[in-house]
C-alpha cells in the first residue's frame, strides 16, 4: 500500500479524478521526462530554470535594485554596531561574497528599520500637531 495508500499523487504524474488510461499516459510521460533530465545531468549539462529567481546568489551580486535598497537603507544598521555587529554594518550589505540567505535577511532588517523610523516620525509629528491644535483651541476659548 505504501505511505500514500491508493491516493494518486502529482509525484507519479497522475491527476486525481483522471481515468486509468490518462493517468498511465501522464505517468509514462513523467518517467520519460525524468530519465531524459537525468541523462542530461549525467552528461554535465544543467537545465536553466526560466525565471530570474533561480540563482539567488547571482541575483544578490548583480541586481541594481538590491544595490539601490542597500545604499538607501544600509545606514539604518549603524544603530547596532558594537552590540549586534562587530564590523561596519552597512558595509556588510556592500559585500558581494556574503551568503545570500544572510544578505537578504540583513537587507530586509535594514528596510524594516528605515520604514519603522519613518512611521515613528510621522506618528510623532501627527501627535505633536494634534496636541498643538488642542492648545490653540483651549487658548481661544478663554
């Protein structure tokens, strides 16, 4: 029976609700495709994935958008130099050899800090303006 019982799965190239002949044909096509890919890999050729996110490390090195974000928000990391970072924190985002998992998380943290600062300043300004408006109104009432 196996771990999945009698439930057809996409792993086998079958579709739920498909007839036995259709499932057999899809399964045979899937096996042939898998074998062809294995032969191509064995010969040393890799199949390119047809989208821009297949190589995150390369994307980290070459993306101008990520460079721009790192330049714009990298200074936010200075707050944590000495406590969280023992090196020049914004400089970490300029490194191309940093492992992409860490690079994307660090960039996400920097962007989050920058946006949180903007929101904090906006909220403080609105609160101060509202408090000032109340003072003016109370003075006029006297």
